C-alpha cells in the first residue's frame, strides 16, 4: 500500500514542502530510503523502528521504500522521523485516518517521545503562506508556534498521541495563541545608561547612532567603559515590533538558539570573540547553510570588541552586509540569503599599549607601531562606520559622584521621537526606515545643505582627506542630529558636530 505524508525542508530561512511517500510490498525484507537524505535522515530507520515497537505497534517485515520528494533537494535534519513513521503506519494499514493537508515534523526518541527540532517557526510561516492550515509538531516546540495566527497547531508528546489524534481516539486542543505584547511587557535589561559615569561625549554619540541607525566605533584606553557603553545600546533602542520579533525569532529558531519563551522580545546583542572565523560571522556549513553572527544580530547590535584583533578576512566580510542589510552565502549546494540589518558597534585601543591620546597615561608606542596596529582595520571598513569617538579616562570624582546621570529611558524617549520623524519622512520610500538607509537620491531629496554647511563640509573633506562615502555618511549623521533637535533643516552646528565624530580620521594626521 502507498501512503503520503507532508513535511517540510528548510533552505536558509524558507521552507519547501516535502512529500514523504512510503510503499510497502511483499518481497525480500528491506528498508530503502531515497530522495537525497543526509546522515541524520538515514539514521532515522533505527529510531523509527524502536519508537514504533515501543509505542505498542508493529514495524512491517516487508519490502519498505520511503521516498522524500522532490528528490533534487537535499533532506537534512531529524524532523523527518515523525512523518516517516506515520507514513509507514498508514502504508501498513495500522492507521486508517486521512492525513492529507497536515504538515508533520518531529524527532523520535527510542521510546516514542517527540523531541524538539529546529526551524519550526520558519516552517510554519512558509507553510501558512503556501496554504497549509494544520500542523503536528513536538510539544517542546509549542511555544514558538503559539504566536502564529490563522493556523491549527497540535503539539502531542509521543508517537502514540499522534496516532490517537489522527484516529480521533484522543481530543487534543490546538496550541493556544499568545500575544506578543504580553511578552514584550516583561522585557527587562540588566544595565542602564545612568550607571555609566562620565563619558558624556560617548553617550551623545551613542544616542545619535541609535536614533539614525548608524554604525559607531569607540576608541580609547582599556578600562574606560567602552564595553559597558556598548552593552547599554539595546536599552535606548526602540522596542521591537512583532514583525521584527518574528524575523529575529526565525533566525534563532533555525540556529537552534531559541529560548523557552518561544519568541525574542529583546533586541539581539551579539558579541563574537575576536578569534571568530569568517564562516562563524557570515554563516555557512558543510551541508546545511546556517546563519552566522551577522544574521543573529539582525534588528539589534553586533558588538566587536578589540576590532583590530579580528582576522582581516573576517573584517572585510562585514563590508557588504553593512551596505546591503543582507548577506548571501554561496556554497557548492547553492546560495542562501540571510537578513543582516544590524547596528555595528566596535571598540578598540588606539595603539598596541592602549594609551595613545590619553590625558592621564603615557603611550610607549612609536608612530610606526601605531600605524601598523591601526592598519589592521581597512579604510573601506572605516568609511562604513559613521561615528568614530574617542573615549578617555574618567576621573575619580566623577566615578564616585552620587549625582544621578540621565537614564536609558530618557534617552530612549528622544530616540523614539527622532525615529518617528524618520518614519514620517520615509513613509513613501521602499526599504528605508532610518537615515542610515538613505542612498544618494534620498540624501539630495531630504538633506539640503546651506552654503555655510557646504563650506564646513568642504573644509572637513579636504582637511581629513575623506572619501565620497565618508562625505555622504557625515551628511546622514547631520540629518539625524537635526532630527534629534526637531529641526526641519540641517544647520551648521549639526554639520560641525557630525564632522567632529570622524576622530579616527583626524587623529591619523597627528601620528
């Protein structure tokens, strides 16, 4: 007898329907699994055999052929266990229920328990768009399925419960729908801007960077608070919308890093170690292409501490996603595009000893050592970092002061006000949400400069030997500063402040 069950394959973040076809005939006892299965799928036979037997059912002693169609897509992962098992049970006439239109995913333990699998949210969203309305998944994946409306999701715990559900012997309620707002209300951070003593210039730069979606580099001696400042960035970013939360959750679900809550309500803050490889940053894999740190920081912050210590290839790999907001991974098996719309926050020491430019410490490095150290970060990458800020030591009096500093909530209110101005400005523009997303066409349209502003910009361009890209980014930063001031026009003071955040360019001339 022939049986067909619908499952799904994942290619990047997109799901593709897979028909699990099982044919059982008389003949030499044999189990054949075809359709480009990987090692995890091939090993499913032993799991399925034990799960069926330990669930009180019979594994057929016949010639069994299981085909995963379409045959030209490589099938990866253990989530095919459940659909293969159900297909075998139906083909052997141990189940008579019609399973047409039901998408099934789940790994089987030897005792028949359903174990969680990765990528459930991405599969549900893709399958819903394809018209599927009913799903059976492991109970451990119920949390991430509870935020998708318009579908029925059943989350049994065992293979036996799946069989009873299909046969109508057990009434299992669909997974209850939850509201994202209820989860978002419980979001808390373990840091706040009011805990950072001093560093008013750096705090101002971070506010501008978040308000306009700009990238930022913090340069200064060790122990001056660069890392603490970076960790406070998510506390002043606008709250995630449900659409953004789903985008981030899909990435972490496919990566197998999703928490028990089932959805991500906090802005991502990824901090890869400086020994991270290019593949771990960008994504990839030998068989299945998975997201890297760049994509896991989508809609959040990618913090790269000690920037010059990263490999040159890893740093240069940042250039394309910083411009495009996506990253395309190409391997022998095909190409996959992942979202990568993140804010880059980098930190570094200004020299090998870390004390160059400090007002309280003495630098022991020679000019050639400093140039060599800084040359590890290429000019094209620096061009893509809009704000470059020097962070100096804070005096003891400032550190021990009990005076209350400005809180993250106060800064966040100004950021959200500036973001609302940008949403109104770009409401008719496609793919542009913040000032950092503007292209040359939008810069000419929304960033008119007076003759005085042009003179200031020309002086900075010639004095700092800036590139055309750096000029455009200064204008975009000036537009953000004007938005924070609720000014319709970019004023000379806005351009002056924006050019002041090219400290790395100006300090290079002092060597």
